[in-house]
């Protein structure tokens, strides 16, 4: 995992500010939404993911954007969604518990 977090004090280069400005003022929205305005932003994020992947010689699916280091650490400590589910734990309870005949 590569952490690029400056603990909420990351310096913002002018070219990054210029690139982000439309998304902070005019083109903000939820890229996971079903409405056109928000969902049109998903392609912008995927393009950015592709640029970062190219810089790191990685595949785009390996790039995960998070809001900060805490979220990144949580993501890195959990198994991927494609991993098979774990086997259920052995139950400490008997499989056929005795039944009570008293009512």
C-alpha cells in the first residue's frame, strides 16, 4: 500500500487546483447515483484512476481512492470482495440440544 496522506495538510499544487476547480464549483455530484448529472462524473473518476495506474505501472482496478489514511488502512486490512467466504466457525453449542418436556 502506498500512503500519500499529509494528515489533512496536503499542499495543493496549482495545476491540481485548476483541474479540480470545476468539480468543486460546477460539476459536483454523486458518481454512484442513477441520475445523469452525478453518474456522468463516474467516467471522470475512472479516467483519473487510469492515469494513476499508468504512473504506478498498475492496473486501474488496483487503484482505490479513499478520503484519507484511516479509510485506506481499513480497506487494506479487509479481504477483497472476490475472496471466498470463510468457513462458518465451529459452534460451541450441541447440534441437537436436549428438549424440555416441561410446559
